[in-house]
C-alpha cells in the first residue's frame, strides 16, 4: 500500500480513494481546457454536492456503515477484497484480504491510527504528519467539514476535460510537506469524478456511481494501476468497537 500516507470525501468515498491512490503510478493525464471563473461560490457548490450525494440526508444521520469492494490490479489481474467498517464520528477500519486472509489494514480511532501488516504480524503507529494527512483525507467532504476548514486555501474555477465540464477545486494543504489536491466535480451532476495529485502525476477517477440505501456511492473507481468495484454497502449495522483497536499478536513460535 505504497504512498498511502502521502495524501473524507463523503465517508463512503474514503476507502475507494485510499485504495486507488495507494496503487497509483505516474500517468499521462488528460489535458484541461477552457479554464474560466466559476459561476457559483464554493459554499454554494458544497451544498449542491451534499444534496447530490445524500439527497434525503440518510448518510448524514447514519451512525455506522460497512462496505466491501473488489480491488483488481490492472497489470497482473490479482484481486483483493477491501472491507471497510466505519463508526461515527471518527473510527474506521480498512482491511485488505488476499486469498481470503487478512493482509493489511489501516485503523483510525479518534486521534490515534495504526498500520497493520498481518503476514509479518506487525503493528506500526501512525503519528505526526502522517497522522495529520490521513485524518485530513478521512474528513475530506464530511458534511461537518467544509473545504475552507480542511485546507489553507481553495481555488475554484470551471474547466473542461474531453467533452465533460467540471468545477475544479485546487486544494492547498495546511500541513507543510503535504500534497496539493485537485478535485473535479461534474458541473451538471455535482458529484466528484476525479482527484489528481500533481506532484505524483496520479489520478483517481469514478467511472460509475450507484444508489445504496439512498446514498450515491462511487461504485467503480480506477487509477492507472488498480480498479475498485463496490459490491456491498450497508448503513447503521452494529459494529464491535474492538475492530477499531490494533490486533495483539502472540509471539511467533520458533
């Protein structure tokens, strides 16, 4: 999961971006054209985005969710299952399974976070700038956090990529050493369709949205090296709070 700490859409987006960005490599990005001033303010855009993603306020009221995705390596065809469990307001477990066995995990519990390597039976705390960057990504697009809250500055404009028009948000980080993000929101749909990290020459794109329990979920996302497809998404399921603590591995048997 290389580069995973270098960068919260609506929380149901978080895992898809983390998966694809973690596997992203250098790519030839489609050229932007016809950039011009936006026809709405950032506050107005954020309200329209929230309405498009969560038209009936279902997710806004949800206390938990469980999501499962199939993640496919485009080059090798190798597949993993990503299981995401979230408990409001700030606990998340993203577990990657390989051959139906736990392989790696990212766990966030309030102001603490850990990276878990199951084959090596190793838990590594995430601290400092890495923790701050991870929490920013988790909060990105949360209805309770505006872009102005999360970033030092956000530049808003309109542009076109191919035949599609987008609101372009250039998000300048508060954290020194963090990457600048560029978000592309459909001018007609008000749904997020692309995230670019110029410093890494990487892009994650949503190919398809689908409605799950009244919430618009990015069902299919893709980067240069991996593709992710959601096949399960449920709200307000009971979750054992122990999953938001790192595993304790018994000593290896010699």
